[in-house]
C-alpha cells in the first residue's frame, strides 16, 4: 500500500500505486485522497485535445522537453485510448514516447476506466489530485476530442489547447463545437503541410466569431511541427503566459471553485450509485425480476422500471 | 417523432431518429423501446474489436459486401471513436466507407455517449434492439479493444471477432486478456505483411492454452486482406457457421438470457441513478455542501461523503 508521506515526497512508485488504487476503485484510495487534497492546488493543469492522428502525443512529448529546460516537474495523464502513452499505438511510437522515462522529474501515466463504477472524469480528477500533491508543476491531460462526450476537460484544466492539422477545414469541423468554445490555445500541428496558413486563418475567424470570453483572454493560434520542436518553445511560453494571465486577473481562484463544484458533483454521483447498487444487490424485488426475465414473463426494460419505481429515498435528519 | 410502425417496417429515417432519441436520453425512447423489444431477438449480432490501425472499419466494409451478396440486411454500429464510421478518421477513409450509403439494406450508425446519464453499453444495446426490430439480419458492432473497459462487448454480441495485424506479437499482446478469452474468431488482417503466418501460429497456440469453452466451439484463426476482399468471404462464412453452431446446440437461448440479464442490470443502474440525481438536485444538504466547498471550509471528497451518508433507501411494500 502506498504511504501518504512518500506521495507527498514525490515518490513515483508510491504515486503510480496510488493511481492504480484509484483505477481499481479501492476504498482506501478515497480515504487517502481526502488526506492528499489539502496538499494539492498548486499545479498548472493543461488539457490537450484533438482528433486521433493530429499528433497530440508527439506534441506533448515535445512540450515535456520544453518545460524540462525550464526545470519544471511535468506529469502527463493520457486519457485517449489511441495515445501511444496508453499503449494504443504501434510499438515504434510507444518506444519513442519513453525517452523521458529515465527523467525523475517527468511522470507519464495512462488512465483506463476499470470496473463498472465511477467515470473517467472522476478518476482523472483523482489522479490530478495525486500528481498535484506530489509536487508536479505542470500536469498535462491528453484527451481525444471525439467520442468522449462524457469527459469534461473544461472542468479539469486551467488551459485548453486544441490540436488540429492543415487541411480542408475538415480537421476543424471534426472538433466538437463545445470544445471549440472552450479552447484557449489552438495549435496547427504538422504545419509544414500545405494550407497551414489557411487553417490558421480559419481558426482566427472562428475565434473572432465566438462570444466574448468572460475572462478577457484572447485565444491564440500557433503553428507547430512537433516532430522537430518547431514552434513548441513558443507554445510552452504561451501556455505559461496564460497561467500568468489567470493569476494576475484573479481567475485561478474562480477556476478552482468551478473545478471543485464539478468534482463534488461527480463524487456525489459515484458515491450515491455505489450505495444504491449495494442496496439493489440485496433487494428481493431485484431477484424476483431476474427470475421473471429468465422465464420470459417480462422484458428487461419493464422489469427495471418496476424495480426502480419501488425504491424510496429520503434524507435523514441527524 | 419516429413511429413504431415505421421502425418495424424498417424505415431508415425512423430508425435513425429513434437512435438519436436514445443518445439524447429522451424519456420517449424508453417507452418506445418497451414496445419494440418483443419484435427484436432475431438478428445475428457480431462484435468486431481490435486496436486502432488494424483495419477494423475496412474489414467491416468488406464484410458488408459479402453479406450483401447473400442478400442479407446488414446494420453496423460503430462505438470506436477513431472509426471512419464515427467520423474519427481522415476524410478519404470516411468517404470510402460511404459506398454502401445508397444501399437500402445497409444501415451504418456511429454511437456517441451524450450527456452525463447512461453508459455506452446501455445505449448500444438500446440501438441493437431498434435495428433488430427493424429487421436487420446481421448487426455488426465495431468497438476499440483498448480504453473501453466499461464497454462489455461479450454481453452484446453472439460472436466476437478479434482483429489483429502481423507483427512481433505486439498486436496480440495489445489485445486485452479478457477479450482474448472471449474471442470466437481471430482475424489476422493485412496478412500480406511479413510474419502473418507467425501471428496465426501464435494465436493458435494461445487458443490451445485457453480453458476449454463451455460451448465446445473451437475458436478459429483466419487471414484476411480487407482492402482487396482476400479471405473476407471465408470470414463471413465462418461467422455464419458459428451462428449455425449456436442454433444447433441450443446456445442461442442461453446467450439471450445472459444478454437480458446484463441489459437489465445496466438499465437498473441507469434508472436508479436518474432517480437519485433528481432527488439530489432538490436536497438541502447538497446545497449547503456546495456553499461550504465554495467557502473553503470543506474539501469536495469529504463533503460528498457526508451528503451520501445521510441518504436512506428502502423498498416500498405496495
């Protein structure tokens, strides 16, 4: 079992074990998170999102290099199942990503949602708390834009970078509308390909058309070629200047409250469901319903409805 | 609003609208599903799973062509966010997949999990019920193997095909252990690449080492080159012979019961959560907790725990 003190000292072994407990929905993880929580809240959390194939992982790999030249401790959480970090890509890619493995100030972890309980957003937030308490100054969350609607990156990160590639505008159209609205920095990667400037122009126009941001931060558009570090130093600088901007304008505290509210809500959902499913398992009605379905007397939809209709819930007064 | 009778007549417009309602968690969808359910249960449901890049979508595209030569009605549900069917790939791929778009006996739909409620497994099962009731004889579910742990393909499909590519065994290692155990047919795609035979051999050995199947079906290993239909006719035949095998050995009914139990459980979870969240929204304790978090008096983890501890649940006797 990992020790709180080792996690706070930044032990990568203890941190990895703790995140494993989180993924396994181990009840110990919850107790430990409560103790780690007061030590978190200092990291700058960056979300990197975009469709598969735009080079998110390569870009993150290049960003790590840049943040390391500033001697910052960097952690990465890959939520994208197709990320080389998650083992979802071909072997060559995966090996390339391991170049930072020997660096004690870099920690890369992929998140998988194990078991039935809890969502990926909640587990990722839990992991962010751990990495933050471990003392990482930069935490990068890699997420695929499409097909992860349930994953709300905006409630997890201070700054959101959206990665796209030059093309017919298809890359931009593929970005979900909601994410477009929340993007702080837009990155046209592989910008040695034709039409990179046209893509930048499209993004600039799109930013102009957005409703004015409450924070007064003007979204930026940058060109990179992550493969050879082109533009990546500038990108790292823009991310850091966004964090500075947030600090100077008292936006960090506002964002923290927003993040905490969202964390509270997903915790509430998870804990409630846990409690209810435990109750369900013991329920006589449930057992009867299963028998009836098996006998073909009732369909699963009607049976579930009947069982749930009989559940009563109330708040106790003590 | 789609009409039950149009869905039962196989109208693709009505079917697409119905699936949209499911994705939107529209309460009408639930009522309609109850009415459609008795008309479902005839389709042969095939799960196709494998890591991104192994050519699942191209293979499914080729399988559609084969099943169509047998004049069978085919539907595809793409759950993989990186699938060209889901719009997660580059434009060229996506266009290629649309060759069957004009065929009235082919229906292709990608599933996205919208909103917070419900899981992807549940929504996919709902969609299968619709397609089944529409009269599709073959329903193919495309799912990515990695990073979708919460998605239980075994409880949705009669037959599971696992797609891999020739290589250093890496492709096989990348397949999740649980899925390996449940695979009925293993497909080495892109088998014109070196080491295809070695991959087949590895898979054969792996199958030999599995614990004997309860159904006595011996898993098969096939080589395909989906791009040019090589081996795809044979693959379609093996899938159909697996379905025949299940019918002859009274396994269909057993599988149906298993599927229904799993469907009931996910419905129970979803409906329970829905009911609880409604209750939570009105809860005084919840509102108080949010204020305390915002004031920094309590952390989100402890606050959620306190609120949930006060919830009482019981079954009514009427």
